């Protein structure tokens, strides 16, 4: 058979019958081309159940969001739906991947083949060297795995040390700047925003409160506030962005308290501000511009700071810079957008939207019989016939033409996958 014809047939077969088993075979074929000494660093992510063009772009986007390297490194497509990455490229701790694979439901024997699964384990020194793309994106975009992969500590003080945020030095040199807003996209009360320079570019932090009165009133307290919570966004060494949420004591939290912030624009049913997936869409173009009420009032003469001593008056003027801060935000956005465009070839808005769509569809779209068959790698008729021979309630619901929740489907996946494989 001519080589090109054979390649076309193999490609066609992969598209028609893609499954965890065929992707594992493709991974074994690819890793045989990697030098033995390098194989323990190789991992795979599969888009066998989704559009590989969009998914590959999103995988590059998100892998570099999880990176502490200064280099922008795309994932490598090694098959129609299979992507290879080297964990060293993103400085991922080895145990971050290994801890995630413990809950991975799709690439397991016997439906992937025990011998093949063991062989990939042997080659990579990983008991789960291949993940499904949408599953990987979902779990690494929320805590605890977002912080595990990016190496984020449990306190704000440690985070600032890791990314060289010299808050004291910046204030001594009057390098901090920002503004105050009465309303924002997510904050339920007034908010103070502050930018600090770092070795990698910028660090933005919000001061969020559970009220807008007394000590929490940012207009009454122009310089000294004690927040009840905060959101933190900074430029990573490669130009992408990191995200973090903390309470008033500086300890990391997974979601913003509902009485302080809510994400009304998210497509997810949970309207809490969830780190980091909520930040990706909300800040798809970078740092959001805001209307600084303090500078507006200073400029109009409606805010009098003459009662301040000279040093305080200067500090207010240095911090609330108005147009200069808006220009700084634009510069920060340009840096982020340029990094995304050079990596993905599309705008940051587009790929952030694709990211959110993939994660949302995985997490919240009901799994139908057609979807289930595609995820197993068999036909609907084969799966329907196999389901009739099982006693799993979730599968019987599928066979009855109804959709099921993702977590229910993943719990039933072993039975469905084995039954579907036998039916083929």
C-alpha cells in the first residue's frame, strides 16, 4: 500500500473510531520516537471527543497560563486528536500531574487495554500519562489543581514573595497607583484597585468589602483601608496572567464570599467568583478599565483634600492618577494580548471564550446517548444494546433517551466503557 494512502486510511479510522483505546495506541506510537531519557517528562492530552483545532489552541493557551517559564511554548499535535507536552516546559511539579491522574476516569484499563496502559506507564514513569482535554481544562482551572500546577502557596504573603511583589518598596517610591469604584462587574460594594510593578510586569489587587459604609467606604478612606477580601491578577514571566483570591486575613480561598462578590456574567450555574476559571472570561482582554470616582471628584473640585497634611495630599495625587492609570492599564492589556496572539494566533477574547465554552460544555451540558457513545468510541446502537444488558440506573436513563449529569456519567463510565467495547 502506498504510504500516503495508508496514512489517509489511518487518519480516517482515527476520526471514525476515536476512543481512549485508540488514543493510548497513538501515544505509545509517538513516545517510541522520543529519546528514552526524555520519556519520563512526556504527557499527552486528547481531544478525541471534541474539535481538535479549537481544543489544541485552548490547550496551548491554558498550559501557558499554568506556567512559570518565561517562554511561550505551544502543545505539540502528534495525531489527529492527540497532543504532546513536556512538563518541564511549564515547570509543573511532577506530583501535580500524578495527584490529578488519581481521579482521571477515562483512560483506564480494561477498556484501554491492560498491556497498553502498563506500557505507557513504564515509558513515562507515570501511572496516568494521558488525560482528556476538556476534563483536564476543567480540573486545572479550579482549585486545588490550579494552584498545584502553577505552584501557588496558601497565603497572600507567600504569593507576593514568589512573584517578587515589593509592596513596601513600591509605596516608599510612590510607584503604586489605582483608583476607587462605586460599582464593578463582580463586587457588590465599593472597591479600591491598586497596581504595583513587579519583575514580570504588573500586579493588580482589589480591596473588597462586605459594605460600602464607615471604614469600608473607599471615598471616605482614600489611603488606608482594611479589606474583607481581595482578587489578585499579575503577569506571569511569559506574559500570561495568574489569578488568586484571598480573604481579609490574606489566606487563599477558592471562591469569593457571596456577600462580597458574584459573577453575574458567567455561563456556569454557580454564580460565585471561582478561581481561576471565572477570571479567565472576565479578564479575557487583560485588566479591565474602570471609572475612578476619586480622580473625577478631585478634578471637578468636589473632593477637598486640603485638610490633609502635605505628605498625604501628595500620596493621594500620586495614587489616583486618572488618565495616566488608564494608559497604564492599556499598556498592561497590550502586553497580555500580544502574548496570547503570538502563542495562539487569535485574539485573547476569542481563545478565552473558547476556553470557557469547552469547560462549561464539559461540566454542565447533560451527557446524551450520542455523546456517551462518542466518548466511549462506539456507535449509539452498540451502546444502546450494551446498556440493555446492564443494571446501572444512570445508563438505563441514557438508554431511555434522557441526558445525565457529568459526574453521574463519569461514575458509570467503567461499566459503559467495558460494555461498549464488548459490543463492538
